[in-house]
C-alpha cells in the first residue's frame, strides 16, 4: 500500500486552474439540478446554503473563492457619489490628495477626472500651497499668478481647470530653479 503525504504536493499542484479538465457529464447534470433548486430558494436560504458549502471547503478552496469574490466586492465609491448628487463629497475627499496622487487620480477613470476638473482641484491645491507656504506665496505675488487664485474680482472669472493643471508643474519647475 502506498501512502501519500500532503507534504509531497505543494498547494499549487492541488488546485491549478491551468490544469483544468473537462467536467464529467454527471457533474454538469447534478450542478444544473442544484442550481435549479438554489434559484427557487429565498435570498436568506441561498446565503445559508453557501455558508454551509463554505464550511465544508478546505483552505486552498477558500483562497480560490476569495480571489473570485474580491473584484466583485470592490466599489468605486468616488464615482458613485456624484450619481447620488454628492459631487461635493467626492471633491472633498479628492481635495486631500497631493500633486502626485491627484495626477494618478485623474487617470483612474473619466468620472474621477470630471470630479477633479469640475471641482477645480488643481486650483484648490495651488491655493492651499500659497496659504500655507511662504515660498509659494512669494512666487505667486512676484510672478503675478496670484490674480488667478482665491476670489475673482467682481465681473471677472477664473480660467478653466486646464490652466491650473498646467500652472502647477510650472510652479514646481520655478521652485526647483530658485
């Protein structure tokens, strides 16, 4: 009699999706029968059944299920907020980002870019730097771009978002040269 030790088989050999074989016809038939019952049950009964199944699975199966569920459970709440009329909340959250993070956030998706653009978050970042850093304040006054910050003069409006988006790297370059 040959006895196999579980130590002989690394976890990747136990379940390797690349080595999937075709399911048996018996399995396919029984799976379809189970699914028909499952679909007839209430949500509560379905959850209880899945919990029962999970309790009978081993660790590596739990890992596989976890990998399968993770993408389904991720939510982009920043994109969901404007759809609920809460643009200001999304703007407020993203306004805490530094310049590098704001650049990265613009690339996440069109909705994040829209929130950043319409919320004038680059302008707000520059204004925050000018308020809190004397070097930025001095540069703003010397270079004349302070006129585009804070409240506009009566009858005037501020430039659009892209102006501030391109102004920020110029300010950084100016600081590096100084």
